[in-house]
């Protein structure tokens, strides 16, 4: 496979929609002949600064292109952020203050550099050019798009036809972010499939300003660990890139087998040829759990390194496959001499030490059958005996505690 075709294969791995392949190939040939990298545009709406691997799908693609020698141009939408992206919104969004935008942007940048290459990245705020436009420039920009075209957007059209508020300034969001492509002379822009209208607007505006239109790559939205809904913190089906290695590994292992290949394509840097081999193994009957273990190691390693990923894998095997208590399990020191029932002491200790938010939450786990004491399921905390001095408590599938009883006669 020659260099251009290899770049093309990596560029299109996992992509949902894209510019026609001959046009992409021609652009790759052209920038090579010019001896320069592709300028990859990514606009960031600084309104939601916490990143999970659903957000990282586009960032991973940028990193793959950077590793091929190309350059990322990150545009912090401080001006567009004051409007708020209306995509998918049923009402006008609250405008962010400049302070909100800057605070969120700083938090966002700290996280994205865990994924993309800082050395191959330029960062701009779009106020650098949008704030300098005079009213004549704004009128010229507005003339590049018709109202009918704007109303092709489902969110705008729905609000218009249902007589819901639709402010004129919201029409400027897609125009402003499209002008960002003109300002930096973008060669290619990436985004989720929910950004199709905005990114294609950039391609059209560049043509209107006499520039070669940017290529487009649209990444699919990633289902969360439940395998159904889009990954979201509010739904609790997310995998945070800053979570502990053991947590990331465990969460990846929870995804449905049907999503293994999709996660490989969207959440790892594994080459498309290697993913195709893994897909064939699954089709030939290899246990999906084994492939998923490799996937969990890949994803964990991206954010915590190979050594931490290997440790997380061993932890998972110990806790979830062998049902052994890990060596670093925390110890609850309780007093066998107290009149308070041992189960009640356990409930109190788990909350006081911050493992759970409330006693009701712990008692609920007992009632739901999620608690084992020395390997036996316990439905009521009052049923835990005060015999012996050392015990093993398992809360849910993977939280283990050693229970050490003071004033007890038997050794731990």
C-alpha cells in the first residue's frame, strides 16, 4: 500500500460520511507536492468542558492524521460561544459570558492535549478575526446564504413551523463558524454527524470567498456502555478519559459485543487492517470476551499508559473473573465489642469514609441482592454475624473490602 492510499485508509477508518474519495486523494497528492501538511480544522464549542471517549472520537481521528504529519488548527469559539450552537436545540440557547467561555476553554484544552499532539496543534479564538469585522463585512457574509437554506436545518425549521422563538442572531452561528474555515484556509474539517449542516456551510462559504473548499469527515455518534443511547454523562453510560485505569477497563468490558468493532474503529488508533483481522476472528467464533479484553487494554493504555493498562487488566481478572479480593482492597476496622450490630457498623463506615453517599444507598444494595459477606449473599445488613476477626465484603460486582474486627478472638 503506497503512502497516499495508507493515509486514505487511516483517514476514513470509522468515518460515517465524507467528501468523495477522489477529491480526498487529490488533496493529499496536492499538499504532498506542495511540501506542507493538511490544515485540519476543529471548532470547539466551549460550553461543556468535561470530555469522555464519546467526545474523543473526533480528537482521536485528528491525532491519527497528526501522526501522518498533518497539522491541527483548534478554534475556540469564544465569539460563536456567546451565541451557542443551536444544533438540536428546541429553543434559543443562553448566551455565555466571556469569562464562562475562557474558563471552559482552558479546562477543555487541558483534556484534549491528552489525545492530540500539542506540537502539531495551533490554537486560535475566533474573536481574532470575527471581532475585527465591520458591519459591511457582516452584511457581505450574511449575503452568502439564503433564509431558505437556513431553514433546511431541522432545528430551525421545527421552531419556525411551530411558532417557537427563533432569533436572527442564531442564523449567524453557522455563518460565523463557516467563516472560521475561510480565516484559517482550512483543508479539512472534522465533526460529528450532528454537525453536518455547519461543516458543509464552511465548505460553501470558502468557495464563495474564492478558496478551495475544505474536505469533510463526519464521525458517527458513539453509543455508551448500555449500547443504546448516545454516550452521555447525564445517562451514566459514559467512559471518562480522566477516570482511573481500573474504571475505564471495567466500563469498556461492559459494552455489548455488537459494539466491539465500532469501539475499535472510533476509540483506538489500531490500524484498519488489524481491526479487520479481529473482526474476522469474531466471525470465526473467537470468544468476544477475549477481543474485548484487548480493546479495554488499548483504550485504557491511550489515557494511562501500557503499564497501567496491564495492571487494570490484572485487576479485572482478579475481581471479575476469579472473584478474588484484590491485594489493595481497603480495610474497614470495626469493633466486635460494641452493641451496635456489625452490619450497621459496616453501613456507617462505608458512608463515613466516602465510599457511598448515603446509608439508604448502602441498605438498598443489600435489599437488591448486591452484597456478599464471605462469599454468601446477604439481603439484610442485620444478618451479618460478629464471628471471627477477618472477613471479605463485596459490594456490587467489583468493590471489595476487608473487614477487620477489633476485640475479636480469631486472627485475620
